[in-house]
């Protein structure tokens, strides 16, 4: 199964619909979306994906309120992957969280994949406001 096909990606993301509720899964799902948004061959983003992204931001844990050991481990794993595979440091370790990842994801997809109706949906759901306020 190739994740680049729209239906396969939608099925995977549908399995992650409870991700916003669990801090470590929230962070991990945001990173998966970021990686997919960096792939220039990925097909366009769907409405359900935009809604998942906004829900991840709205239910992400506060920056300094996470004492969960699993969350901290996930954070370190993701930062390690980023340092190994990205040339540019676009994330700050001190404030690395779901909101920063989703913001960068929107930047990636808005370059070429974000259709006007999806942009309007993100505005309607106050997605951009949530990211800015975070």
C-alpha cells in the first residue's frame, strides 16, 4: 500500500482520529503530517486532514504543562529524526510542540497543495488563529 494514494492516506489518518486526546500521539501525528507535507509527490490534502490538523492544535498540551514521560521521549525521538534528516533547523527545541509542527505543515502544503476551499475551511474553523495564539 502506498501512502501517496489519497484513499490510503485517508485510511491511515482515520485510524489516528483519537490522536488529539493523547499528548504523545498528538505530537507524533503532527510530525507524520509534517513529513507527508514535505513530500512533493504526495497528492493533495483532504478536508478531513485539515480538520485533524486543527483538532491536533486545539487539543495539544500547553507548552510547559506536559510532565508525561512518554511525551518527552516522543519529543526527543522526533527532534533526533529532524536533526539527522533536515539541513535547516526550523524548529526550536525549547518550544518544540504540536502547534509549531502544524504551522510548518501548513507552510509546506500552502506552497502548492492547499486549494482555495481548504484554505477557507481552515479559516472557518479558526485554524490559523489557534496556531498563532499557541
